[in-house]
């Protein structure tokens, strides 16, 4: 099932269950997907939908952090945003965390350590991880590479 179909199914389930908050958020996501498809004239790929979901998680996380830094962390909006973040993350495909990435990179540790700079080292890491068909986030790979290169 595609990620778009998963979002649509969760929307229908939330509508049937009367879960208004979830239904509303998923409706906005489906609207964003439809808008992107209308602009491009093509069907959204899973990567496009995943990018949209990650962008929403990042935006909500940033808003929560700002509210908490301004001592407004006890407002009802913070709880709503945190619920939305949890829902959005539940839709996203699971990716490896930093420790799992380090373990997956064991066969290419030397290549990463011997690279001329962090960019080349990250390239070696990404090529290896892609060859293994592992789902990773770029910032996690960068952090793992940095950790490996610092532990020479």
C-alpha cells in the first residue's frame, strides 16, 4: 500500500470513528498531496508524501519548542501539536537510528575514516546504506559519520 493510500485509509478510519482531530489533520495532508499533484500534473510518489509528512513534523516540533521557550508550554495548543507530531510520525516509514546506522556502517569504517572530508565520508556511507536498501535520514547519517571520523 502506498503512503498516500495509507493516509487516505487512516482518514476514512478516523472519520468512521469520529476522531475529529485526526480526521482534520489527515484532511489537510490529503489536500496538500492533491495540491502538489495538481501543480506537477503527476501522481505523488511515496518519497514526495514522506517529504511532506517530515516537513509537517519539523514545523510542529519547531512551534512546540518556541512555545516552550517562551514559557507557554502548558497551553492546550502544545498538547494538540504534540498529538499531531505523534500521528505524523506513525505514518512515516521507520528509519534507522544513529546507533543502528553505525552498526550498518561497520564494513566501510575505514573508507569513511580515510575520506578527505566529511562530505566524501558521508557519500561513502550513503552509498553503502543505499546498497543495503536501508531507510535512513541524512542528518542521522551525517551524525554517525562525524562520530566515526572523530573516533580515529
